[in-house]
C-alpha cells in the first residue's frame, strides 16, 4: 500500500466517524510531506473521538512510512493546502425523529374560555 492510499483511506474513515469535521489533504511528493487540514479548530482540543482517530492514523503511518512526514494543520496555520488531493466536506448526520401526533382538539381545548373566569372579570372598553 502506498502512503497516499493509507492516508486517504484513514481520512475517509475519520470523516465518516466524526460528525462536523471537514478535511482537506495534500501530498507534497518533492518533500514527502502529507499535509492534512482539519476544520473546525476545536476538534483538535475538544473531540476525543477525533483525537483517537488522529493518533491511530499517526501510529499506522509512521510504522509503515518512517521516511515521510505527516502534518496536521488547522484553518489558521501558516502552512496552507494549495492543490488538495482529497477534499472531504462537512457532513452532518440527520435523524428523523417522529413523535406521536398532536391532537388539535386537545390543543384548542386548552385555550377555551372558562365561563367561571369570565363571569368574575367583566371589563368594559371605553372608546
């Protein structure tokens, strides 16, 4: 397996596993650098699932390709991806939750005026 194939496969796995992540990847064959941009920035610090997946990727990568470099960057890094080999756009999981139907009779019944309340509050409007 080529290094590019491994990185792309693992990045697709991360994209499918971690909700709300956007990934761009570029391989610089001249310098043997795999540059991976991950958005949003808070994933680097706050998402344990993402962090575990990143560590797994790094472990696999450096065991198989110790002569190459793997660099994760954020959207505000000085290093930039110019010609991405792979773009994995933001995916949001959508769940259709169906709740029991609303009874409009019961709903409108809540707003019905109680004759006892109306009898005690007789107000006249002046023009």
